[in-house]
C-alpha cells in the first residue's frame, strides 16, 4: 500500500532531526507547569476509568509517555518516525514504543482506555481530521478519555532546515472552536477547553482539549 505523501514527509523530517529535537526539548515539561497540570488531570480521569491502556500517539522521544507512566498509567507510545521510536526505547527501556501511524493502529474497537495526541495532529491535513477523530472514537472504550494539544492559529508555520538538516515541514496551527466542533461530530463529549498564553520561546497561544466517549457508545 502506498504511504500518503504527508506521512512520508513527516517521517523523513523527524528521522532527520530526532537526536537534536530530543535534546532541545528534553526539559519542556519541567518548564511548563500548565502542561503538567493538564496531563495530571487527564491521568486522574484515565486511572479512574481503568478501561484499558492509554496510547500516546505521536510520542516522539517518549517524554510524555514516561510522564504519564510516572502518574500511574498503563501507557505505551506510538510514533511514525523509526528514529524517534529508537530514541524513546533507549531513554525509557521499561516502556513500550511502537512504530506506526495514529490512523492505522490495527487495534480492536474499544481497545484503549485513553488517547493522548500531544502536538501530534499538527501534520495531518485538516480535511482528514474528521477521519482521525472517528478513529480515536472507535479505539476508545466507553467512558475513555482523549487529550489533544496544539498551537492556536489560522496560518501554518513552515520550518526549513531545522538544526541545520536539509528537511522542511509545515506545522498546522488550529482553531479550538473548530477542533471542538469536530470532536463533537465524532461523538465525543467535551470535558475541558483550556487556552494558555505563550511561554518564553513560544510564538502563539497553546490549546488543550479534553473529551470523553459516552459510556453508552
């Protein structure tokens, strides 16, 4: 089967920058207390449900996966980039990390108790987001929780030659109102919408949406 072009481009980009990216952002959670607060709130809800493991989709070098594990979750990471998965496995040898796409996990309906998409929707073409959220809804057990994070805005950010590597990629900034609407259309109930102002080094506001699948779904 032919790999969609955006997946090929995204994989090549992160394979090229994996080591530099992991080093540059290794302390990002320590530096952003509101990020930790959102992850803690998600972890508490997911622990209460205990409806299955949590998938950290687009896990990169595994820092969020490891943080959620430290918060008591049964969690595993998935990333499109083999180089990122190799780094995550090396840095967190006790945790599970799989190579794959968030829309092709080959898991049974209701297999997951929670899903985290932490800045990992930003490379998906926006017209494909309804299908992504429908797949998340399928994968979650009734009562399962979803947490997504993204940069807020209308215009994409184009990054070329990061860390001196000859690659480039577009990063989609998203509208909280639009993502909220798409989640509801996919069958989710919204539990929290939080938008924070930029921290040092950030250019735009950051959004976090927490939603859940109905107990009766």
